[in-house]
C-alpha cells in the first residue's frame, strides 16, 4: 500500500495539529507542501471527483480575498481547477490521501484513528 500523504501548508494551524497527531501516533507519512511544491500534476480532476464541494475552502481568508469574478469562476470544473492550481491555499486542509486511496479533508482524530486501525 502507498504511504499516507498529508497535503497542505506548514503554517496552517489545522495542518500543524494533524502532523502533531500523526507524530504522536507514530504514523509514518509524507508531507506535500503546497507552498513549496505546488499541486502534484494532474490530481485536481480526481480530487474534485472524490471530494466535490469539500475540496474548496470557502471559509478561509484566501477565498474571502478573491473578487466576485474569481469566486464565480469556481462554479465550473475548469474554472475551479485553474483557481486551485494558481492558489493551492484555497484547498481545504489538510487533504489526506490514505493508504487505501481514499481522500479526506480536514482533521478528525476519531476518523483518522479508525482509518488507521487504532
């Protein structure tokens, strides 16, 4: 099985909590830093298909800073992909790719423990 991969930005408080929790649990994982590495090539269509509206973080400052035209562009799959590619900080964090291939967003310790068999 592939390793658990946590995607996000290191200064995000929720990502910090999630990474600390994984370390406490002794879970080996990869961290993909959106700020340094951008998005992995070609992932957005699969992420959109798996997560739907949960992929876009409409609660964050990055979303609120967008002008109405930019926000409206997120209504189409192509527009959303362009927006997220240009500004990965708009993705709900952390985004986790689990060893079984499942994708989740946000940090839920109970769900994570269940997924990890703990």
